[in-house]
C-alpha cells in the first residue's frame, strides 16, 4: 500500500502543523521543525481573507455614548462615584500601588477580613476594632483607619486621600 496515496502522510503533516502552531508561543517553530526534521512542511494559513470586510458596510458608532448607557444600566458597586465612565477617573496619575489600592476601595473588593474569609484565606472577618472588616468599613467607620470624608473623599484622590492610601498601604 502506498502511504502517500492513503493520505496518512498528509494527515500526519496536518496534525504536526497544529501542534507546531500551539507551541509556537513557547519556542520558535523553525527550531521545532529542525529538531523534528519536518522543515519541508508548511503550516496552513491562519485566517482566510474576507470577501465582505466589516469596515466597508459598517456605520459610524459612538462608543462613548454606548459606554455611558451601559454604565447607567449596569448594577455596579459604588456607581455613584463615577459620573462619566469615558473619562479618566481621579487619581489616574498616582503611583501604581496607590492606584491599585484606590480601585480596591472603589470596587469594595480588596484585602480586608470579609474578603479574606470569603476567599478562604482567613478564618475570621473581624477588624481589630471588633466589627466586620469590609472595604467600606476601613474607609468610613473604623476608628483606627477612617478617612475623614469617606469613600467620596478617597475617590477624589486629592493630596489627603493619596497620603491616606500611602499610609494605609504601607
């Protein structure tokens, strides 16, 4: 039986090409082909060209208005803090550590007792003041860490808020 006529070689080549495409992120396919001594095989094309490209028949879309409408209809924690989701929020220029911590307080999900207990990283969700430690509790009601002005003041990311974030995060 002729192996070329049976299509066995062709199927093997296609399977090897699929394997090469998936491993191309790990190392160069040229190196793999030389190691496996299959340099004569060429991979199939990644994508066919479209006969009807999207950009020819599409109408202009106002992405900003779609984003605003989506933001208004979504149920997001602390959504009242953001008036216009299409602009950069206050504090965008602060260092990454403070920016990350600021966004954890904005979303209500961060390294607090309640979240750690929920994520099974801790057995207790109690704050050192005796109450349940949540992100809003840390900013607004804990006598040891409270920021005067609460979450609204923190969202403004003025100098006092950034200084509070820096002292809390260290």
